[in-house]
């Protein structure tokens, strides 16, 4: 669908990680008005609808993902159908019904249990500040393959997590500094550094608002199925320990993460 230059300028102001989604919504708005050219009026109608929905509608949860799902070259893990599978778990937990029983007054967007999926450690969809956040991870390891000492892996690592062994020139990986982006393995021409596992880092209990806090990260990298199990148990914990509409971060501050028994 074609856009006017003015509408194109306006959409560029939308944060890039949600721009594609917003663009589709605006085009739907134009189609619903019988128009084939998107202009600023459609953007404004869409914005007003969003603001109105935002205050009046929630499913009890909100789920977001970065655009790494289908087009970002940085992604460290394949998303597969993770978004839909997480949505199924959240839907089964009947969070809206739970919130209606727990929260005083109307249920608004800020009461919703928030989930965010990012495809790599850049965390564009901000998983650190939602109730349940994921960041894609590619675990790199040094293999037995011969190293040509080309130095490409050292240049690729933005975390200074790789240092050359003074005797052999082979890389030594500092796991404390490594963010599991997998860039070094992608740069290595000999397979001396290779990705040995892909999955998600899991972050729990992040929030903004009056008392902001970053999520706590579970140690490890988790498969798609493991993430769904952790999500299910986390929502059960959220529901059974909730005092009057608390956010997950508040509950975890009280109970810790022992409920996951990992
Ligand atoms: S989080 Fe990573 S994969 Fe997702 S959009 Fe950002 S850079 Fe790309
Ligand atoms: S995976 Fe990323 S952060 Fe870790 S050593 Fe390789 S390039 Fe550095
Ligand atoms: S590990 Fe790979 S990229 Fe790094 S110096 Fe050796 S051959 Fe080059």
C-alpha cells in the first residue's frame, strides 16, 4: 500500500521495534475507511483508537516481540512459533478473570501481565522492564579445531570477552563478560569458536512505574519448551501469591525465585 511523504515522515518517529506492527495497523485503518493511500489522517485515527483501547481494553496480559522474529540479522535464536505458544499459555491462565477478582476498579493496561521477547542481547523490546522477558542467546565455545590466529573473533566481540592465549594465540573466553550474542562464532572462519547451544535468557519481575526495577535473570539458557514451562509456573505463582493487584516484581521481592525449583 502506498503512503504519502508526510505519513512516511510521521511513521519514522515511531520506535523502530514496533514500527512494523504500527504500520500494519495504520494500513488496516486506511482499508477500513476504503482508502488505498495512507496519509496522516489514518495515522491519527489509529493513534486515537490505540489510546482509547489502551485505557479500556486488556486481555489481562500483553505480549510483545522485537522484529528479530523474521528479519533482523542480529538474532541469536530462531523464534519459531514462540509468540503464539506463549500467547496460548497466557490465555489458558485466564489472567483477565483473575485481575477482575483481584484489582479494585476497572482493569487497565498497566495491570496486565507483560511479556516481551527479544531475539538477541540488544534487547530492543526491553525484556528487562516487563514481568516476563526473554533475550535470545547463542552460546559460543572454543572447540578443538585449529586456530589460524586471524584475530576476527577478537574484533567481533564488543564485550572484550575474548583474549588471546599468550602462548598459543588461541582465544580464551571469559564467561562472566560474554553476553551470548554468537558474533564471534559467526566471524570465525575455522570453527575454532562455534555456537554450541541456542535458546533464551529468562528475566523475571521487571517493571517501570512509581517503583521501577530491572528484572532478575535466571542463570542459564533455556529451550523454547523450557521457557513455556517457566512461564506457566511463573504465572501460577503470580496468581497464587498476589496481594491486591501486585506486579510480579513485588511478589518476587517477597518470595524469591525458589518456586521455580531450577
Ligand atoms: S533484539 Fe536483537 S534480534 Fe531483536 S530487533 Fe533488536 S537487534 Fe534485532
Ligand atoms: S558470544 Fe558475543 S559476547 Fe560472547 S564472546 Fe562471542 S562475541 Fe563476545
Ligand atoms: S578463533 Fe577463529 S576467528 Fe579467532 S583467531 Fe582463531 S581462527 Fe581467527
